[in-house]
C-alpha cells in the first residue's frame, strides 16, 4: 500500500548488511522503476524518482511528506503523510509525519522499502524483512525467511517469499492475510484487500471471507497497484486497466497511451508513460485547486474545489475541479472574478457580468442585463452584484431580497449575503439561524461572507483596520490592522497592513493556522478548504486549508 496517517519517533529494528543473490521487487503501488524513473502515489501526495536519481514530490505537504531530502535515490514509497526511499547507497531515508517512529528507519542496507499506514517495512540486502513504526496488531512483526517483494498496507503487511508464495501478517478483519495459493512475483497491499501478480502474469486479489473475485477476469499484466476500493495494473500491451472491489472494469481517466508503471493513491492515480512523462487522474483536485499556473495576476478568487484569477492582461484562468464547467472561463477581458461552489462569475471591463458553470437549477450562472460595479458568486446557487447605480441585485436561489439603498461592496455566502453600504454600515440578508446575518454596529471598509448548511462565517474590516467576525462562534480574529479579510469554511484569512497574511480557525479559540506562506501579498481569497493570494510581484501562491501544498513539477507550464 502507498501509505496512511500520523508523530513521535521510536527506534526500529536494525537490518543486516549481508548481501545475497535475492532480487527484490517493489509492488507497483510502492513505485516501479522504468527507464530510471519511479513513481509512488500516497494518500494525497506523490513522489517521483527522476532519471538523475533525485526525488521530486507534489501534493499535500502538511507534515513535510512532499519535501524530500537531497541525495540520490533508487526507489521511493509514498505513505499518506510520510514518505520513505532507498538511496543509491542502500540506506533508507524517510520524511514527513513520524507517528510511532514510522519515519525513523533503522540503520543498515536495504533493497526495498514500503510505507504503510502507521508502519514501514523494508527488505534488507540479505532478503530478510525489517519493519518499524506501530505494531499493535503485529503488522510490524514479520516472519522469518527471505522475501523478494514487500508491501505495507493499512494495519497489515504482505510479501512474496523466495519460493514465490505470499505471506501476510497483521490485522485480518477483511481476511487480507488469508492468502491464495500459487506463486507470485510481487504483491500490493491496499486498505481493504490485496492484489498480487502471479508468475503466469495474471492478477489475483483477496479480501474478506477469503474471496478472490476482485481481480480482472482476463488479461496478462506486468504490474498491479491497489489502495482503496479499486486497483490498477499495467497490461502486457502497455495499456492500463483499472477495476473496482468486485472486479468490474473501472474507467482509467486520462490513461490513453502506453505506460510502464501505475500507482494508485488515496485521492488519485499516476502513471509513467513510455516516453517517461507522468500523467495523473482522479481526485487530484485537492492539490490542483491549490496549485496556480505561472504568470502575473491582478486578482484571485478561491471557490470550493476550483480557483480562478484575472491575469494582468485581463484574461481569466481557472484551475481545479471542473465538473460543471466552473473552471472553463470564456474569452474576453475581465476586471474581477468570483469563484463560487459550482459556478463562477466575472466582471468584464465593459462592466457587464459573465458567468459559467453551475447546474442550471436556479439560474445562478445567468446574470441579468445591465452594467455592474462588482459581482460575488455564492457557495450555493446564488449570485449578487452591485449595479452602477449602487443598488444590489441577486439572481439564482432566492435567499432573500436585498435591502434598498446604495452599497460600496457585496459578498455572497451560501445561504446569506452581506454588503457594505456607502455610509460604512453593514447590512446582511438571508438565513440568520446562526446569527450570520446580524452584523455588529460600526463602520466597515469591506465584508466577506461564507455560509452553507450548518456552517456560517462572516468577517469584515472596520475603518480603523481591525477585524470583526460573526456569528459569536465564528472565531476571534487576531489583533492588529488589516486591509482586507476573507472568510472560508472553517477559518478566515486577512491581509495585514504590512502585506503579510494571517489566518485563524473558525471557533471560539481563534487559534492561528499552522502554515501560511511567507512574503508580501496584495490580495487574498479563502475558499472551502484552500486559500490563494496574489503576491506583490504578481504571482499567485495557494495553500490547502491549514496545509502546505506543493505543485507537480510540470504544473503551471504555459
């Protein structure tokens, strides 16, 4: 398996340094060498051994799992929140979360390593298995004997012995350690079941009650990888086949062409193609929505699973989830953009509004005619804008009729909206069950609203530069002077007068978020669980919730 969770170092067993003639092989999910390159996908990050033997990683980096050390590597194995690799001198290096010492490898020489849930296993150069990390159910207590393939799963481990038989140890709640008979060349341990490649190139998978019906019914394979409820493998014709837990075919998105390896992860799948390029598909929006393209931007807006920005030439570019076309903007020059949940709206330089995406259920992406000063796409099915006469109009889901009067700014949440009147007071309308539409008194320069279901968060910058948030459980903002604020789902972020960013949790503690980018920013936008900002040099930086996100090495190329 490719990995899983968790930090307190302990010392692991020491591997021997004796060499042997054994030729261990990695399970596909742990990285398969191809033309000098190895790829491994973890829970929400991936790592790649380049042709020059250096490692590059991308995706979630909360614990440093996507920040590899320098040096030359022969293989790499990505866990959920940590990574291990075998260096070219046969020592093991690990980085990321060190829960139960899973990222603290023993001394000695290794041929292979596999990062599991909360434990890690490796094959030493004499073929013996050594494991470290959590061992509450025996997952890190390997049997004696020589092994040629190893894969650490979630609470259990499987390996191929020298004679080709598969042995598994650890938890057996899904009968993962009840192995089939026969000879195998490699094995991949997932969360619910395991798969192995037989010596006749067919695939066998097994799980609860000893069922063996999870493998594809036909075809010859060169590798196999499993993690969650599906598996993928490279067939003998270099194509990729994927199947679900019942053995039924599963479409491998973006997987056309010839491949040399494939690795399934917790959120997405990546493969190395025959031309040595990497392609990923599946739920990779987690890091792609927080991975901006290159170039200079004037503004940016973070939505639910996608982000959009206005470049300095007025063009809008979007990245991340695009299931409803919310990340496919039209051509034209824009002055601003607002990313909602499943739709996006922008104000063009001719002051007309254009919207795209959406389910078309409430008309949230069908703006009215007329000229506008600003537009705000809500998290549900509502959009509001300020006309050139200063009045607010809303379309889509009817959250309530906006109040009369003239406004300088408006922000649409999900079930409510708020605006700053021209006299500096804030007015809110829509759902007020949590108090999100009851703003405090005083004069404000800006306001930002977020709401959806049982969540509501509204913050505003007062004319004295301090930040106020409501309802009462929206969190206590930090002290100091701010120029802008943006409310996300569970948190809010603000831009201080010194151009630095501060973020805090949406609870009564208001504690600071654990990771924020360095540098000076000119604007900031908080989405559901990721945030983006435009830096003073015009580039965009994004991060996921309270996590650092590292982009893929190829992402953002023009």
